[in-house]
């Protein structure tokens, strides 16, 4: 069953060929509008807050705070490319970051083995989600909501509502705490994973198959694409990446608690959905997702430096998502109207 539909709306060369410069700009605005808005926001806050915003310290803070959200957005994006949604990216990170710590502090597991166990459990959860969606035929929203709630309940049961604390090895702390060229290493993790996903989705057959399934699963199946296998693989990849993010969160926080993690769900989904409104509007894509996360990070950081209250972040997330979806819907309607007009012109008999 399909929860969302993936169909790119970026202009083709044929569409752009007969347009004037002004028409090309108008046609490209919905495609790169979010990128342009991000650059304008960075420029605006840099001018208004020259002593705090355009600084290395602020850049470090943004990378440190938003790397977790960026990784979760990429995790959520993978099933979205196949037309499904995975809510366990928000619930799962609660359990995974707790387990990454408790395996070491409670059971004496060496940290490399603890990380491997958490990653395998994350992949296994993704496999379960894939089975529920493709074999049991449960809508992905409902299936992953149920699975995520179970994971959250397990986290509450495991911790008893208390914090998991203890002295952890320096090697585990270094997973998140290392600085590279003066910036947190988590930024490099995000760039490396984003680049790998971009190559897979845009240039390898597996990516084209996943996008084909997201656009029309029945047509993909008729063309010989094993839909079930690729959808289950998308959920496994999402679960694995979510577990990896949980490990990095544990290395960052150094304590485990069930009250931490759910607040990442909405920003992660917002970043992924924003990614479907830019670069390739109508289709989730890696660099669109990265742009979505950056605009959230920049906007929230700038507003908070102006003295914004605690409710600014969820408010900005929600408003940005609504505006972005509105822009994408407008672009889709414009392209649909243009396509109908061209079809009508082509079918009219010549005089």
C-alpha cells in the first residue's frame, strides 16, 4: 500500500527550450526557490546579527544541533522515495540511543560491539516494518506508527523512567565529539551519507527502481521491478540509518533517557518533506532534503538570536512546512495546466 506518491516536477529541456528568459526564471523559481530563500536568510541574519550569526562558533552550534535531524531526515527520505513513510525514525532513536549506552554500562559490552548490536537491531526493525507494509499490506503510516510506539514502550520499560548513566570509553565519546578542521565531525558524517545516497538514488539502477516504485508501483511491477524486495530494502536502510543516528546521539548526550528523541520526529519529517519541494519538486531528493534541514537550522538560529521564545522552533517548523507544501502544490498545478494546454494544442487539427 502506498502512503505518498513520488513524481518529480522539475522542468525538462524541452519545456525550457521555447521559453523567454523571464518565463524560464518563473519556471525555475519553484524548483530552486527554497535554495534562494536559504541564501537570502543567511545574508539577512548575517547583516542584522554581524557579531553572532556569521561566526565559526554559530556554525559549530548549528552543525552540532542539526546533524541528528539531518541524518534522521535522510533516513525518512529513503522510504519516501518508494512512496512510503517511516515514523520509526522518531520513536526508534529513543530506544537506540538508550541501548547504545546501557549495553556498555549495564552489561559490560565493549563499545564497538554495542554499536554493531544497535545497528543490527535497527536494520531488523526496518525489516519488520517492510514485512508489515508489503506482506501484511498495512499502510506504512499505520504500520510504522504502531512499531514506533512499541519501541518507545520498550524504552520506557527498559529504563523504568530513569536516566541511564555511567562512564563510557573515550572511543565512544569520540564518535560525536571529534573536531575536524574546527568543525564537529558529525557534519562530515552527514555530507558523506548524503553523497552516498545521492549517487545511489540518482545514478544507480537501484535508485531509479525505487523512484519508479514511488511514482507508480503497479507500473513498476509490470516492468519487472521486484517491488516488495526494494520497499523492504528501503525500510531496512531507514532503520539502519536511524540506529546509527541513535548511536551518535548517545555519544553526544552521554546519558540515555526516554524523554529524549521524540522531539526529533517532526523536524526530521519536515526536512524530508521540504526536500520534495525543491531541486526536484514533487519527488524527495537528497540535496532538497539537505536544503530543507539547512533552512530550518538557519531560520531557527537567527530567530532565537533575536530573542525568540521557546515555542519558536516548533512554530517555525510547522509554518515552513505549510508554506513549502503550498509552493509545491502551486508548481504542480501550473505544470499540469501547461501540460493540458500543450496537449490540447497538439490534438487540434491544423487549418
